[in-house]
């Protein structure tokens, strides 16, 4: 490691020295101290190195949250390998694409997802080892075989702060997701920002209920880890288990997307779960849900603007400090608003949101031309639109036409991706997919369709058609049929008029 380098492995080592007997991880009945965490990471790193994993190699993981997943994050940091967590909500074809694009040398697969991987194995000639997160299961070797004793001090090339550490899949453009590469420095800088903004301390307890393929889950986990705090890991969100953990382990912070918080508040109110330990929640939600949360708990709900590409948030504020805004720019992110001609706009003018600074990602995996475009003029072009008010608060106003997407709960869905599937139906002549307000998910997918002459179909038939060809969370919740779609002067579908005419549930 270089003179001025500091990696996420050093975070784990420091905790083992300073907080050695303090509990770092809880998963079910298992409680792991910071010292034990380092020991597991060192043994796994040696096992991975013995299995041929070297600096820069990708380690794919298709699994719900568990301790093994966390140990892999630590071991990859020591070796210099790059984590490739895969969204298990994708369908088989989409998962196959992520694996083919990332070309991991090794893959870890939870039992429930092995049937999705197995049919594609013949295409994955670059994968040298397949592991189960649990016991030996056919071609999937048991995880524990990698927990080896050996020389843990020298494991290949030195790892630097700016080395790639994780590839997070972002929403698909032209039907294909893009892998955003984040470095150790990106995550550590993000950690420090979260620690400062929300006053995190070693006494804080984070409930990890978001998946580790999502930056909010990864980011909050590492931020609390860096403070020496406690991370309680759930395989996936379960309202009863989550509320029990909050009450019994005195959880102080978690991240959420609709409908998680509303479900928790409903259940807590009905079954009298205690929420008094909470002091902060971050995410996206409806004003009425946020108001109810703050009234029930006395805690603060933080609104943010950010992306995986910006290592999490680059602006934040308490939700009701400036209702409707995305907060003020963080202390370590330079932000501006730019027009289509490269001019920085004055206060109150709407344009594209640009970001500079140590939070900006390393680029998209294997997308040289797209990286040149997104980093043009020395800025990260977010593809999102916004403006600043007189007090420096950022107001998010939508997406640029090239990057229009629907934010459904915690998932991003590009209309073009869904439209491509719908146009594959022989009865469909034209379609425009839009986002509409939704009380459960924040935003839902609606398809406005023109049928071919003489053809007919129902809303349910269209939705089911899409559900069978794409990840189910990308299927429309609503579908309507019309005789024609509005057009702009140049003949393209006028998406703004479509939204104006059909933009309700």
C-alpha cells in the first residue's frame, strides 16, 4: 500500500484494534465482534488468493444479505479484487448479461438463485469457481472451504485508494444496465460525509434491510462500520423482524424506499412496537409518511439527492427544512446547473445537475465512449435536471430526455427498456411508458399503447406479457389503450403531452 493510501481493509483492521471486543455484525443469532470480523476476512482473503483471485479480478455475488456476503466485501478489499453484486430481482437473461459483461473469475450464489444461474453456465467460460453461500450443492462448492489458515500478510499486489472496489449496476439504457465502478476512496469519502452529516458514533446501530446490490445498503453499512458501530443484517426486508430488531437492539438509523417505512409504521402502531431508539432515517418517501414517522418517533427523516455514480448523496437536509427540495450540497461535492450549450446557469434556472469531487465514480465498466460523454467538460453529467434557489437548496425537476427514468421504490426503470419489450408484442403499434404517482411505491409504471388495426387486448394481458420477459419489478402497474399518441412538430411522440394526458394512476 502506498504512503498516502487507505483502503476499506484498513478500516476493518483499525476497528479490530480499537473496538476489538465490541459487536460489529449481527445476523440472526450470530454476533461477530470487530476482532472476529477481521479474522474471518483474513482467512477468506487467503482462501480466495489460494483459489487464484488477484488484484482487479471480479467476484460476483448473487445472494440475499448474509454474513458471508459481508466477509467477501472485506476479503476483496484486502486482495484488491472488485466486488460485483448482482440484483437478484432481475430475470435470468438480465443476470446473464451482468455476468457476461463483468467477466468474474469466481461467483457466489445463494441456494434460491442457483436455478437461475445453472442454465447459463455453459456461456461463462471465464468463471473458474462456483460457490454456494452455504453447503456443497452440486457444482457449487461450500463457502467455508475458503476460510483457510495460512500466511495472511502477503497476498499479491499492493492495493491503492483509487483502485476499483465495487461495480454497481445502474438503470438500463437501450435495454442494458451499466456498471458504475467505485473505488476505495469513493466509499471512504462517502463514509466520512455520512458520519459528519448525521453525527454517527460508535454507539450507532444500523439496520441493514436494503440489499447489498444497492448503494444505499452498501453505503450505510460501511459508514456505520467505519465509526466502529453495529450493523444488524437482514436477508431482506421483513416488517416483523425489522421492528423486533429496532426494539431489542436499539437501532438508531436505517435507509428505506417505499413502501418500507409505511409498512413499519402501520405495524408498529397496531402491535405497539417501540421506535424510541431511532434518530435518523434516509431515503425517498411521501410527505404524509415522513410526517407520521417524525411524529411517532421524534427522529429526523433526511432527504437527499445522489446516485451510485456519486457514491451516494451529494446534497441533503432534514425533509421538512425546505419541503420539496433535495437539501443543500455536501461539503465535499461541487455542484452546478448547466444548460445544453455548456453554460453554468444562474440561481433559479433549470438545467442539468453536474458534480465534481472525490465522490464521483471511476466510470462505467467497459464503456469508454459513454465515459467520455458523461465526464465531458471536466464534470460528471448526472442526466438529472434541477435548479438552485436563493438559499442554495437543490430542487430536482426531472431527467434529461436521454436519461428519463421512473423511480419505483428503490429501483430505477428506464421507459425505453419497457417500451422495447411492449413493442415486441404483435398487437402493439406504438407505446409510451411514463411514471405516475403511486401511494405505495412513490412512482409506478404506466404504459400508454396504440393497438394495431383490428387487434384487441386487456390491461392484464399486456402486463403479463411484459412480466414474462423482463424483471417483474419493471412491468407496468397500469396500461391504457388509445387511438393515437400526441406528436411533436418533428413527428416524435410528445412525452410531455402523454404525461399531461395520462399522468395519473
